[in-house]
């Protein structure tokens, strides 16, 4: 996904992705709400069975790169749902983007615009039957950067995207085509990625009645985009940081009119969703406490470009590891991801706003998502939404973890499902967990320029009135340093050992509530 740059160094924006090339770690629209009215969940990519949603289902959440593909209309293998949502002119649509690599995962890219188009369904057809092919699409909004950051980047921390339905629409059925255009590889022809999604909408209560609208200009999909479009073949990292040099593709926002319609045309409101509730709960499990004595450690790295099997960004020249295909490999990946997420969550329990950090490192402070500034200080981002808090969560099918806002129960179950806390697990106390270039953290297993250090940790575990001492656990850390900056990344990779002390392995650092299922000692063998 991220293309390595060997001739020049480009600094990616705040929430940039660090993920293996070719991993199916992209995204889809998981929910659409109508402000003050209903909300609708969309089917997961590849879901089978009836789609009882106005959000069209897709077979794959991967990007579309073929500008002549029919998939560019509504997504890969898009099929209609059986529901048509109802709204009125001027209502606000609220989009929630996600990915299906991690359970309830957030969107992961951070570079490029978000664009919305409408198309009036031809007379005699309904939105749940109209394919969208041959439709006359018109652009109703386009959003790029806000405060020197792509608005798209806000989705990585769980934010939603709001766009206003034009006030001048007439009654009738429409398809709403909302898409993310990812530009992190767009400096090369064919590198731009499209993620379109279609929403079936019925407009009611318009002053224009059932008139036919007039929109100027209109577009066709495919056909609206060209390979040499300056908004699609572009190195945005070389442009002004405020986004003023970027040229949106597919022309201007349309003028939309209908006889008798009132309101501005199209009067678009675009904003990052407001925070609802500030979560200040710590993520400490009260039923268990960990104390440890940690031996000294030394880590040495050379200031050279790093080649690693897992990390690939625009900052370093890198190769990647394919997505595991065997069951055994996938189990190992999930277990490693679970350990890393657990270690990060333990660290986040004691992280404070005054702590030093590595530039652009993501983290959690008192349940709120934070990112380290270039000056090495924490900066709190928008508060998590109601019912969620900031955690690290293990990915399911590729190596890595994601830091962001999730429901506590989802994180808890994801760590359990990864295999952490089962029969071959040991209790580990993380020593150093620092630095990544984004809201996605990956734990590299090998690096050609890193020197491995071994940390001995003696842990005492107290659960209720029972106290048990466990044997020292080895934690291997790998450090990578880019020659272009002082950015370093050190994440623990716990060496698997069998717990022979007869005491349960404990999953710690996942929320407030004591969870019996997190204290299980399972002897059923490999997960």
C-alpha cells in the first residue's frame, strides 16, 4: 500500500498508515445516519444473505484503480439493498467509515479528498432497483484539508463525516455516491485509489414537488476521471501543507435547480463530527495488579535506512511480508498482535499528558486518543464518541495493531480471540513501547540494522486474595531508526514460553471492569 521512496523523503501526515503492501486493509462505509432521524448499518464486504439496508453491499473493500471499471460506480461487485432511506432537502447525512481487518476497525488512510455525488433515479424506477450505470451524476461537495490535515485523516480515530443534502432537490429517488480518494501513491500513474459507496435515498417534502432537477455540470461513472487528471496524478506531499494547491478532480460543485425549489444550490455543509462525550476513564482492570522489577537494557541502532519485513512507509525503503495463508501462520500473527496490543494498553494506563513521546506516535491518555507532536509532547485529539474509549486493538489477518476509539467489550474480546491468556501464554510487563508514524502500530520482527536486547521481568500477579510469582519472561525489542529523521520505533515482541507456575495467565490493560473471561486459564491447547 504505502510505496517506499528511495530518491526523496516525504513526511506523511499525522495519522499515516503503516501496513504491509498488498494487505486487504482498506475500507468501506459501515453506517450512514440522517441527522435527527434514522441511521442504517451497511453490510460488511463479502457478506452473504439479503441486504436489508439502503447502503449497497460490496464484495471486497480493496481499492478500485481501473478508471473504466463499472465498479467505479458504487464499489467492487456492488449490489442494491432492499431499503430506500427517506430524508428531506437540506438534511445532513452522517457517514461512518471502517475496515474489516480489525473487528470494528476504523478507516486507515489519511491522504486525499472526500467527494460526494448525487444522481436522480429515472422516472419509473426506484433507488433499490437502479444500477447507477448511465446516470447523470452531479457533485454536491468536495473536501480536502482542514487545519493543514486531510479531513479523511480524522476517520482514523473514529470520527464521522457530515455532508448536507442539497436544499434544491425535488422529490423522488436518488443514488448518493460518496467516495474517498486515497492519494498516498498518486505521484505515479495508476497509483490513486478509489473507495466509492452508494446510498439509496428518497427525498420527500420538497417545495419543488416531483419535478425533474437540472444540474450543471453532470458526469458519468466510469468516465468522470482521467489518468492525467491533476487531482489524481499528483504528489500531494510536495504541495503546500494547507492544501491550497490541490485541484479536485471532476470539475466544480454543481449548480442544482428544480422549479419551485427554495434554498441555496447546493448549500453544502462539510465538517468533522463533533465530539459527544469526553471519556476520562482509565483502562485499569481493578481485579488484578501487576508489579515488576525490570533489569537494565541497552538498544543500539545505526542511523541508516531500515529494511524490515513488516513496516513499509514513505519514510524508509522497505519490503513487506505477504498476508499469512496457513492456519498456523495466522494463529501466530494474531497471538503476536494480541500481545502487542496488551502491552500498549498496559502502557497507556500510566501515560500522562506531560510524558515525553516520539514524534507522531499515537497513544491513549485517560481514555482519549492522543498523538505526539514533532516537539515530542502529547497532543490530545477529539474525544472518543459515547460508548467508546481509546485502546490498542489487535488486527485479525495482518501483522499489527490499531490505536483508536473502540467499545471496551470489542477490544476485550479481540485480545481474548487473539489467544492471549490461553494455555501457552505468560504474563509480561512491557518495558518500552514507543514510536510509530501513525495511528496504526506494527511490531517489526526483524530489522537489518537493529540490535536485539533482552529484558528480564519478574512479575507478581495478584487476583483477589491469591498471589503468584511467575518466572521471568523475555521481551525482545527491535528498534528502527530512519536516516531522514530521529524517529524511532520500539515495540515489544514477547517470546512465547509455557507458563509452568500453575497460575492463570492474566490479560491486563483492557478497560475498567473485571471480566471473568479475561482471567481464564484454558488448557485446551493451541487456539
